[in-house]
């Protein structure tokens, strides 16, 4: 049994779907269901006994010890966070609360649970008696944004790059990474940290670049490109991020950090052009013009980082992980997914997924 936080969000829900497609190990899904949490992503698991959903906050100091004591997971994977840089600029407080204070409370709950587990030295917990201290893992999912911004010619971020977060979001994630590290060094908590580049794929909330461009294009709206559109991000298909997390959970060395990325650096404007070209092919505009006509350059994001790039050699060398998708295959799948899942998009845009949650999960939360 594993406990996964934030698994009604974009990456977390992909992770749980992939996990249960490959294993029968039960997942306890702890999610607060903020605006970004959408249980409809996990509709296929509604009656699946291997998925136990609990609505709650990672910072809830009463709920967490109860959940851990009741289910005795062998691992906790922490996706829960406020994740959108623009929102962090306009309202940083939720980011401090969840990403820093929430992670702190989560770590405290996990530490006390882990300390209560049998240690190998006690002689208990061997021979299938349940999870022991040495079996347990806490995996913290973090971001490349903690490393700051690169110039065009600087080498990609390695795990030893200095921390230089520039937005309230990245500063809050950096703080959480430091807490995780400290809990390993101070208390010996068996932690692993992953720092990943920009993800894209199914169930991505349409406030982020790629889904926003797809959704706006189809709705005939402007495609807002910040500044000159030459900022560079390093893109990874979400399923590849999920496989990297499974790999680190399985084989990662305790206390280590693993950068995760797909070697896919692209300028934002190029991304928007690629999305437009795919839509031109798969769902041409009725007037025969290109979706590119909808591109609009808008005021830049304050403090906008110019370039991120992940050096993913360590996870490949030490753990044997490599992404499966190229950007070309991943972005085609993604655009097709949004075309095939217009109901999901409409529900998210209208907020109807809240009613769906109340109807289907009210009795279980
Ligand atoms: P998301 O915003 O789509 O989902 C976040 C989920 O966390 C939501 O389901 C939300 O309800 C839940 N949540 C928020 N606050 C909570 C709290 N206090 N307690 C419990 N649940 C809470 O985010 P995402 O894009 O899926 O990102 C998941 C994680 O991966 C984050 O930690 C993020 O920093 C990290 N990450 C994201 C990317 C990316 O490109 N999206 C890249 C690298 C790392
Ligand atoms: O690098 C990993 C990070 O990637 C994650 O840690 C974050 O959780 C995730 O949200 C993402 O952050 P970004 O800020 O890079 O993602 P976003 O999709 O918001 O923006 C991608 C780029 O596109 C960025 O340079 C800003 C730009 N942009 C974004 C939007 C929403 C636009 O030009 N126009 C837009 O409308």
C-alpha cells in the first residue's frame, strides 16, 4: 500500500492511473481538491477497491497520523502543491501554506509514523510481518524551477546546481526541498527527491501553456504569448515523469536527488506553432485559416525565467531510466487527447466537476 498526495491533480492522477494499471498495490489518495484537483480524472477507478480516496489537507495534523496508522503504507509520494507560477505571483499565500507549511506538517506526520515502525534491529518486521523502517520511502516530487534561470549557453541543470528560485512558487518548492533534505540528514528519514522539467499530457489543467493554447484555439480565442515568446522550457510527457517516479521509488538511493527531463528544450513560441500546426491538421478551422492567426503577444510574466534545461544523465546512468516519448509523439497524443475529451475540458471550464465529485464521492470522503 502506498499513500499518494495531490493525486487528483494533473501529474498525480496520471501517476495513480499508471500505478494501478501495472500493479495491484492499493493507493490511498489524499487530496484537498483545490481548484486543480479533479476526481473525474480518476473516474475509471470509482468502484476500484485498490483506490481509496480521502479528501484532506497535507497540513492536517490530525488526519495524517490517523491515515498512516490505519493503512500503514510502505511509501508516501508527495505531489500535493500549489503549482501555477502566475497564481503564485498574484497570490503567494496559498503557496507558502501548502508547499512549505503543508510539507512541513506532512514530514512531521511521516517522521512519527516511520519512527513507530519496527526497525530491522528489533528483529520484528522480518518474514512478511509488514512494513519496517528500512522498507519505508518518502518521495518528494519537485521542480527544475528551484534552480533558477539559465542563459542560452549555460549547461543544463545538474543535481548539484545551486538553488536560485525566482518566483513565489519556485521559492516555496525550494523551501520544501530543503525541509525534505533536512529530515533525512537530521532524523534519518528515508527520503528521495525528484526535480522535473515541464510536463504535458492528458488531464493538464487549462491554465498552463499547452492545454491553454489547445483549448483557446478551439474556442476561437486569443493565444496569449508572454513577452517575445523566446523563453525556453524543457518538456517531458507526463507518463514519462510517472515512470521516472516509479523507478526512483523502486531503485533510488536514500537521501539522493534525481533530475528528470526529456532533453526537449523548446521556445514557447515554437510550442504554440507546433500546437497550431497539429490542430490545423487534425481539426482545421472552418475558414481554412491557420490557428496561428490567433496568436497574440501580451505583457510578460513578472520575473519570467528565461530558460530551464534538465541534465537527466544521473537517473539514466544510476537507475537506468529513460523517457519513452519524443516531443513529436507526446504532443500529438496530447492534442488528440484534448480533441477526444471535450467533455472533460467543458466540465473543467464550467466547474461542473465539483458537482460530479459531490454526487460520486460524497459518502466516501
Ligand atoms: P496540479 O496543480 O495539477 O495538482 C495539484 C494537486 O494537489 C491538486 O489535486 C490539488 O487539489 C492538490 N492539493 C493542493 N494543495 C493541497 C493540500 N494542501 N493538501 C492536499 N492536496 C492538495 O499540479 P501538478 O502539475 O500535477 O504538479 C504536481 C506536483 O509536481 C507539484 O508538487 C509540482 O510542484 C510538481 N511538478 C510539476 C510539474 C509540471 O510541469 N506540472 C513539473 C515538475 C514538478
Ligand atoms: O518547470 C517545471 C514547472 O513547469 C512546474 O514546476 C510548474 O508547476 C508548472 O506549472 C510549469 O511552470 P511554467 O511556469 O513553466 O508553466 P506554464 O505552463 O505556466 O508556462 C510555460 C511557459 O509558457 C512559461 O515560460 C510562461 C509561458 N506562457 C504561459 C501561459 C499560461 C505564455 O507565454 N502564455 C500563457 O498563457
